[in-house]
C-alpha cells in the first residue's frame, strides 16, 4: 500500500491530503438510493447495434464498475449518461435514463447543466493546451464564475483534493501538457471536480498510464468514494475487485453489447449467477 | 544496367535545367532591376508614363487593393471554414454543396474573375473602376485558399479537445474561441499569407476592375494601378519602359518571396506540433 | 460554493445563433460561383440570342465590330499552346518530382523543393515579361518574329512546371512504402522500381494533377499575352504569332462595346466550360484514387 502512496516522481503524497468537501447528503453506501436509473437503453451507430436493452441503477455515493471485454459498448453507455452521444455522428438512442428524476434524454434539457452535474474523465488524459490554472479556470468561467479570487480559491482547493497542489503550486501558469501522464489525468479529475459534480464517469482512467501513476489515480478514486458517485469502466478485474461496490458485466450477444449481470461487487466476483460472468471473472474468457 | 544509368542521368539533367532556368530568371531580374532600384524609386511618383520616376502611388494602390481583398475574404473565409468543420455533419448536403462550389471557384481562371468583377462590382454595384472593385474581385479569388487552409488547420485540432470541452459543459462557441482557434492559429496565419501572395501576384483580374491610373489614389473609390499591372503596362504599351519594368518586377518578386517564405515557415511551425501556454 | 447568477444560456442557444450566422457566411461563399455563372451568362446573352453558336466557328473571321465572330483561330491557338505546354511540362515535372523523392540526397531534395515552391510563387506577369525580354529575342534569332506560338508554349511550360512537379510529388508521397520495400527485396534497379512499381501506383494522382494543370494552362492569360504575338490567325508553324482566347479577352475588353463586349463574355463562358470539364474529369480520377 505504501508503494501506491508515491507518484511517478517518487514524491510522497501530502499527508493528510483529505481536503475533500463534506459528504454528499444521502444514506451511506450500504443502504443506497439509485441516483441514475437506466431502463432499456439501446444505442445504434447507423445500422449497427452497439447496445441493446441495458437496464441498471447507479447508486449514490458508490463506485460502480462496468466490466467486460472491448467492444461491448461500455464507453458508449457512459457517453449516453451525459449526452455526449449528441456529438457522435449517426448515433441513435432509445430507452430511458433518469438522473435525479430528470429525464436525461429530454431534448429541452439544458445539457450544459447536466454535464456540470455529471462529469467525465477520458481514457487518454486530455489537458487543454493551456496553463494548469487556465485548464481549471476555463470551465469555471464558462459556468458563470467571475471573481478571480473565487476562481483561485477553487483552483487551489481541487488541486489539493487530487493531491497535485504541492507538485504544481510553483508552476500554475506553465503548460499543462508538460506534466507527466499521471499528473495530467489527476488534473483532468481536478478540472471535473471544480464544477462540483454529483457523478463522475470514468472511462478506463488508468489504462493509458504507467503502473505507478495508475496506482496513484486509483488511490484518488477510492478517496472520492462516498463523496461522489462514480461509474468506472475498467478492463482491470483486479482493480474492479479492489475498489468497486457494484459491478455490471457486459458481453456481446447476438451482435450487440448487453448487460449480462449486475449486482454487488462481492456477488459478481465470488458467486456470479450467470455462467458467462463466472467464466469472465475467472479469466476463462475475454 | 544502361537504362538505369540513362534514367538517372536524365533526371539529374532535368533537375539541373530547372534550377538553372530559375537562377537565370532571378539573376536577370536582379541585375537589370538593381540598376534602377533605389529609395527614390520607392517613394517617387512615376514620370514620363513610367519610364522614369518611381512607383510610390503604385505600391500604395497595391497595398490598398490587397488590404481590401484580405479584409473582405478573411472573416468570410474563417466563418465558412468553421461552419464546415464544426457545425456540419460529415455527410451533410449543405456542407458538400459549399465544398463543391468552393472547389469550382478555385479553378476559375483569373481572366474570368476579371470579367465577373467588371460586370458585377464595376457595373452592377456601380463601383466603377476603383481599388474597391479590384480588391473585392481579388477577395473572391483568395477565398478558396483561405478556406482550404483554415479547414485543414481546424481539422488538425484533436477531437479530444472537443469532447473534453463538451463533457465540461462548455458551449461549442467557447471551445472554438479558447481552444480550437488558438490551436489552429499558425495554419490560419499561413493561409492568410498565401492569400495575400495570390492577391499580390494577380494581374488579369485587375486590368478591368481597378484600372490603369498611375496617380496616387485619394480614396478606395479611385482607380489605381497595382504593381503587376504596372509591369504589364510598361512591358507592352510603353516603348523604352523595360528598365523601369525590371525594377518593378524585382520589387514584386522580393515582396512575394518574403510573403511566401513567411507562409512556409508558419506551416512548418504549425506542423511541428505545439504546446501553448496561454 | 455558489456560481454567480449570470445569464447562463443553454448550450443550444448561443451555438444556434452562431451556427445561423456561420451558415449565412457559408452560403455567401458558395454563392460566388453561382453569381459568376449568372453574370457571365447575362452579359453574353445579347449576342447569344441572335448569333447561333455555329457562327462562332464558321464566320469568315473575328471582326466583332463588323458582326463576324469566328473564334476558331483563337481556339486552336489556345488548344495548341496548352497541348504543347502540357507535353513539355509533364515529363519535366515528373522527373523533378522523382528527383526530389528518389535521386537527390536529402539536403539537395529540400533545396530543390524550395526552388520549385519559389518558382510557383512567381507571378505570371513576371514570367511574361522575362519571356518577352529574353526568350522572344532568342526565338526571334531562330526565325522571326520572336513572339510566337513557340515562345508562348515555352513560357507556359515554365509556368505550369511547378504545379505539375508539386502534384506529382504529392502523388508519389502517397505510394505505400511496402511497394518500394517489395521492389528492393526483389533486387530491382532504381529505374525499374520507379517505372514498374511507383509510377503505375501513383497513376491516378498523377493523371488528376495533370488534368488540373491543363485547366490552369487553358486559363492562363498574362504570360501568353505578352509573348505569343497576338495576331488572330491559325498557326501554320510554331513560329507564327497567335492570339489565345484569354489574351483576346484581355486585349479587347478595354474598348469593346455592345455585341462585341457580349461576344467576349461568351468566349469567357466557353473557356470556363472547358476548364470546369477538365476539373470534373480530374476529380473523377482523384476519387478513383481514394476508392482504390
């Protein structure tokens, strides 16, 4: 565990580094309420079916892992939750997605506000070609924050939350793209956190990073638990087993991605109901 | 093998031929042009139908025409390019229609632009022979180049930026303003230089739109003579005007070389990738 | 933390306004070509409505002020000069591109490419002027007068050479490396590799480039105007003075009125039609390239 506490530059993370905000209101994870309810979601790219009839609930304050081999539509599923599918050409969606009693697919919904509440972290870190400070400042200004003092306070806060503050406080105005991979991904997480989201969607956030950086980011994700609701797509079964509360297993059946099984993490990994799930988590398939 | 050797020899010969013709042309302009080139040449007015004196009003007229052309074409071109890359779907009918008509526009010969400019700007819009007519005609000619380079520049900006900006709830306009346009800036600048270069070299389109008058223009409604037109006039209509024409040609070549080299340099800088700190 | 209550427009709204504005601009850009066709047609209409097209080829001569509209000599001048220039420029341009890609050491190749790029940037009026002062006297010594079809072809060749070289260069760059490695592995000599593998592979790109360049040569005005002599006659030898359609427009527009002016616009329309035809053929070849 000690090894995970060092980032790729072998600096120890600040101790204690918990400057994360107060717990989101709501029951603790062992008696959770569903924050996002997905019913019969189907997704098509042109004529090709990517996802068919996926139904699951995302529980507040929990980490939900979506596992399964490549090409099962897990990333598309995530993109549907924050309407990022609007930007993908030829994408058609059917089914219902309810976030906090709001219909996500309502065409009159203010998508900008939705995406403030549901943040997304991509597989490959995408720091903007701007300074570290500007990376976080830009979305804040976009969403209406004006006073520089307020902005600077948020910038410092979120960088501390992700454990980057000590590493970048001297170079807030230097290019973000000069940071290491792990630092860039943590910056992206900080950037998303600045908007005070309720949900964080993470699409294989560690897969593009080296093992040490990957460990640091994973550590951060665990700390974010209970304060944020997290949906994480991962290929790393060991990682899912380590950090998730709930797990959903996807597989391609009849040429479309489907949700085979969904349930509490222990149940999926130790006593899966479906034989396909059992084969996958035991490494026999996929 | 003999054929291989022959081929190699011929190809080297051709390369040598091309380079020597280029150098010959350049040195010809240089030698004959330098004789008449001086500071006075650049600031004096032409005398004796251009055989003596300088080219000051002509440089001013050229500058105004190019300025008008770029001022008209750049915003329109940028707007069109942004629409084509950011706001239309790949297979959109409207997008393809615009791209097709721009492709056609790019291949229209310059004399046709001259005819069009004369009929539309000079007559229909009533602008007469003026720098404005000439500039607007050149704007139409430069537009396809500006749009092509702007589209290339914007398309080279990684899609990741667009998705990440959207995921953060930013509007497309904000993403454009803060991320995409700055990323495409060197390509846009290079395109601008290419457009300026094309406008400056143009002759046929200007002959019957901005006219022949070689006095210093008082406003953009005045007729004026561009540098290329001046060279043409001296060479064809003014006996004994060769010496002055050489000097004018030298000035034109040097200006265009400078602009094109700037464009090439900007393109190299853009293609080498960039890390900004804004 | 409360975000200051600023007028947050929804994503669609600001972007919708911007999109509408941009669409207007794009429409304007696309409209230019249509305007050109429109105005050219309307300006040529006065003469086209009472002079049948056959007269443009069968009248006694080109004397518009007397109602004679035979453009055949000028048409043949245009076609011959373009043909001659393409015949000369194509092998030279291909050789130049091959030189840059396969024969020159890297430093020399960059240098050569730079020279080609600079040649492409020289304005046509300067080529014409140099042709007039240098080439024409040379040709004149062979056979007077110096200004002739031959000089026109030579200057036109020089003008389109960089374009051919650049497009062939681009086409060669598109030849997959595997072809070359395969040829080398078979022990082919450099020329055999080029003639047998590379050139056929780049054929579509080269053809498309040549079509486009032909279009450019057809439309060229200034250079050929200055060196070809401007006599309206069918060329019976390379040393005859000729006038191309483009040169004709440039020379006579200054004083043409009424039907004469309309006739010039009509020849402009004919020229445009020829160029557009070539461009569509070139496009056809280029699309062929994309699909394999």
